[in-house]
């Protein structure tokens, strides 16, 4: 959507995203009610975060999230510099990435989890991402 709106100026996709976020906030604040608080939830959160393997996974997920957000932030500049893509072409690339992610998460992850297990899939995905990110400077 941002690629299509960029024809009208680069500020238009930003304004459209802000308007959609505001509408989403209004809609969810009206439709979704806050659940009743449970007192034992805080104790569970505290106990879970004392385990070093859980903290390591949280840290790795933070690094992954930062990496993906940086990829999305600089991808347009990289694609323009390397391939002379405009905003619309970058939008096509991002849309294809989103379709692949949706296909994997929506259609394949259940079968893969049953076959290989969550831990194996997580670690395999992490290794593939690190390898992929390491290859970016060479292309």
C-alpha cells in the first residue's frame, strides 16, 4: 500500500499509516474490553524470567526483532542503490516477503512443529537468519 501511495509523495504513505493506526486504536478501545486482573500472573512472569535459557531466548528474540526492523528500514535504500528500484518495486518485494511469511506461518508451521519440534525450528530459523544477514553485504 505504501508503494502505491508513494506516487503522491513520500509523506502520504506515512500519513495513511498514521490514520490507520489511529482508527485501529479507536476501534480496539471501543470493541476490546480489559480482562479482569489475576493476582498470580505477576508471580508467574517473575518466575519465568529467572531461568537463564528463557532469558537467552528473549535476548535472541530482541536481536532478531532489531535485525528485521533494520532490514525493513534500509531495504528501500539498498534496493534503490543496488537495483534502481523505486518505492513501488520495493513494495512488491516486501509484499512477496509477507506472502511467504504468511504461507509458512499459516500453512506449514503446524506440520513442521509436529515433525521437528519448536526448539529445533527456532534454532534452525535463527541460524538461517544469521547466515542470510551475514550475506547481505556481499550482494
